[in-house]
C-alpha cells in the first residue's frame, strides 16, 4: 500500500471479484442449475463451484431451491423476497436474511431442489460455506497483504450481499422498464453490473432462455462469458434464447 499504484489495486480487485462472483452466480447457479438452460463440462462444473465457494460460500442446492420458489410464487404469498409483499427497503437491506431464512427451510430444499444431488465434493468441501469464504479471504491476504486483503474481501462482501443481490431481487420487482407483462422490471444500465440479471422482466417472461437480453441496447455480460465457454465446449447451450425483438407482442409500461 506504499505507493499510489498499489492503492488502485484494492477497489479494482473488489469490483473484479464481485463481477466474477456475480457472473458465476448468474451462469452456474441461475441459468445452468436452477433453469437448466445450459449444460456443463465436469471440469468447468468443479471450477464454477470452487469460484462460488471461495467468493460467496453459497450452497448450490439452497440457492436453486430459494430461486425456484421465487419463480413459483413470484410476488405473491410464498415468494421468499418480494418487495411488493415486504416493502422495497426491507428487501434492499434484509435480502440476505430473507434468503437465509428460506434456505434453511428443509421443505423448500426437498420440494424445489430434489434434482440437485449432494455429491462427495459437496459433503467434504463445498457445503462448508464459511470455510470457503475464510480461505478466499486468506488467499487475498496472501496475495495483497493483510489489510488490503481484508479490505478487498469486506468491500466485495458488501457489494455482493448488500448491493448487487438486492438490486436484482428488490429493484428488479419494483421499478424499471417492462417489455413483457409480468411483475418484474428491466434496467439496461444496471444489467452491466449485475451480470445481465437486471434484465429481470425478460427473464421472468422466458425463464429457460440462457440469454437475458431481448432488444437492441440491452447487454447481458454473462451471455458473453457463456458464448466464450460454449465455443471451447466447457458449457453447452440447451435452452432456446429469447427471440430478439420479440418484445412487440405485449404492451409496454413503466
Ligand atoms: Zn424475480
Ligand atoms: Zn430465474
């Protein structure tokens, strides 16, 4: 931290790490596991899980179950994190608590993630979320030094848990543009920092589409990563992408 150039490393690493975690969440947990719009090579499967373990500590069965429940009960009784039911600021600040509460409900896991089997890697390594986060933080400290490492880990944690995830779950069901008639909204600007997840109105209309953008000027960063991985056969694209410009069929609001 002695010179000016090293000061840039901290915010750059924090934002970069959050982007990696966000794109891994959107690609692997969301599009691949929860909606089955992609398939994955076994090697890439382990890499995705390792990245998510080190950067978020999330359990894949829990994530998938909570998310599928959100689709099953969108904005009505049973939705784990609806701003229409709980209030916008509640979801913005307490999203992690709503998530954790639902994730610890064994009935939710049984009903919504029965197809995701716990394998040996889950049992031995990836189910220990806090160990992943601790190891990830230790690696950062090793690379950057103690304090820069701790600061990067903390800023990344705040960005992922208190900024990006609530922007998707809260704002994505509160305000924005609508192409399709459902209770979710699109934000073209936010989609750049949420791995395309803020094209949330498109996603609720076409949940099995592996691409979240549907119209001109909508950009889905995860789709760029998915196409690159598909080009080298690390992922396969199985869901049908939303037809581009398919928008005109439903009236626009917002
Ligand atoms: Zn939603
Ligand atoms: Zn979804």
